[in-house]
């Protein structure tokens, strides 16, 4: 995890945030990262960095998942893993696994950071405990004609126009849409 940790510190140290809230989250995430590589793992119970991605189609619709455990619509993403070389690669891996869409195109510069409380459990299946996710979000472009496939982690996957989002929506979902769409120009 040390290479992933170093990449994350580098990316967040040089990233120009897309909003005042994202700038505050960037600084808070760098403060968390002062704890070292453990801040990239679930073992860091005070909080840990996660990676997610907003998938946008060529028609500017966004792909959201209905999270199986949380029952909320949100972007795709999750925990960093040992084999992730970069934070952007972690977001790409998670979104590819959860959407089933091949050929996604990654923009490696973050579009947002959201810090939120969750109940997340260790991989061994132990009960979920309160934690904080410092979620760094990326943009993925879906190739024309992409067909999504629901994974075990989602109850549903659907494309939505940004002005007609579903409910219930996870907090922090809306704030990443404008920076993502701005990148498409």
C-alpha cells in the first residue's frame, strides 16, 4: 500500500479542488494521510481513503447504483486494495467491477472529495462498525452503446439525466456531477 499511499498524497497535494467544499475535504484528507499508509486501509478505524467514479455516457447521463446494503443511489466505488497502483486505478477498478462495462475511459484527475460517515466492516465478515470514508471521486466516460451489468454489491444500476436524479440519493452524489460534466467540454 505504500506506493498507493504515496500516489494519493501526491495527487491530493497538487490537485486544484473543484469547489470550496472540495478544497476543505482535500485538506482534511491530507491531514488523515499524515497517519501514514494505514490511512488507506479499513484497519484505520478513525477513517480511511476510498475511491469512486462517476460514469458518464456520451449523452451526458450518469450511471448510478442502488447500493445493496445502504439502499441509496450513488456513484460506483469502494475500498482501495493492495494491488491498486494509483488512487485513480482503484476508482477505475471498483467502477468496472460494479458496472460490468468494459472499455471505460478514466480521467485520472479527481472531480471531488466527499467525507462521510458509514458503517463498514472488515473483509473477514465481522459486523460493520462506524467509520469515515474520505472518498476521492473520478470521472469515467462510458463508450457509446455501453450496457451495464448489476454486481453483487448493487440492487440496481440505471442511467439518469442530471436534472432527473433518483431518490433516495446518497449525500454527496449531486456535488460531483457539475465538475464531471465540466470536464466533458
